[in-house]
C-alpha cells in the first residue's frame, strides 16, 4: 500500500503549486496594507483565518475522494507540531505582519519577513535531516543578498523600528511553523493539515472578535471584499498549494522559492498603492530570482 510519504513526486505539479503560492502570498502584502487603513491587526487576522477555515473546511469535506482514501484524524504525536504550526505560522505570523504593515509599506514588509527562508533552510538542515546541499546554500545566499540590497532602498526611504521588529517576529514564526508542518505532511493529507492549522490560528485570534464586529460596521464594501479575498485566495488556496508543493520537495528548497514573493510584492505595491521602488530595489529583486533559480536546480 502506498503511503503519503511514498507519494510520487509529480515535480511539474509541485512547481506549479509553488508558483501559485508565491503570487498569492505576494498579493496578500498589498491587500493587508490596503485593508489596514480600516481594520486593525487582530480583527483582520481573525476575519482572514476564520473565513479561511470555513473555505478550507468546505473544500475538504465536500470534494469527492478516491474510494481507497481514508480521511485521517491526527494521532496524538501529531498534535504538538500541529498546534505549533497553527499558533505560530497562522496566528502569531498574521497578527505581527498585519500590525507591521500599519507602519511599513508592502514591499518593505515582504522583504523583511523573507529572512524566513534562510531560517527555514537552517532549521530544516539541522532538525529535519535535509542537510545543506551546495545548490541550496548558494541559492539561499544569493537570494538573501538580494533581500539585503532591496532593504537598503525602500519606497519610503526609512523603516520604523517597531515595524521592523514585528516583521522579524513574523519571520521567526513563519520559519518555525514551516519546519513543524513538514513532518506532518508525510502522515496526513495536505488539505487536512492546512485546515486544522488555520482553524487553530483562528481560535488564537478569537479575543479580537468584538473589535472585528465593531470595525466591520463602519468598513466600506471594498474593504470587506478585500478581507474575503485574503481569506479565500492567499489563505485557503495559497496555503493549500504551499502544503501540496512542500510534501513533494524539501522544506529548504520551498523556503528559498518564496524569496520571489518580495519581488512580486514590490511590483504590485508599485502598481496598486503607488509605492514606487528604487532602481536598487529592482537589482535586489533580480538577485532574489537568480537565487531561487539556483536553489531549484537539480544536481
């Protein structure tokens, strides 16, 4: 009998899923920046995760399943990493990022948060036994150099200290969440892991429910639709395609892939928010993409 861990790699599908994730997550930085003018960080986190849990649950429990496939409830050993993933990556990450984007532009926030892939590569190499393949190390360093170059030239010319600190906390939460998620995907279906982690994150944000109700009363329709977009696409779809791709490759390689997110976020921020990137930021973006390409090459 074939287990989840023995599932065929389907490299092409994994690459496509990773690309969808990158684009959707990049768009989320712009959407958060826009919505943050009317909805506070905690309320936005609850709305995004709560709706995301509903969308993911509907997808999970209504889609047809092959006759041989059995839906599995997590075993006792799965709950600690699952709770860690839900609390850190879905809960803490969203709260800190949403608050950071009330102080920093979308592109700068995306760049700062994406020190996470380097942390993922280190944690996966040490904790998951993935090691440190030469191409992954070289690609990580090149892409990280691109982030540093971009960071020296933000659209606003400066970064508020508290916003930077919040982005770093978000990056650490993101990295630890990914590393705790990876082993779960060898034992449980990606959609179920994503739904449960998102639901746990929503529970963490429940104290913000009164604030959410109050702010939705005064928010305009466009803002509410952006919140729905964040829940349906970057959250429900984006995290599902991420888990699908992560199950078929290493955590380190997937981590480096999302170095492309800040590049796309800068372009979207430029297009939709008028946050114009500097020439140096574009050069850094090119370095990020080169690093991603190096890391994804097979030896």
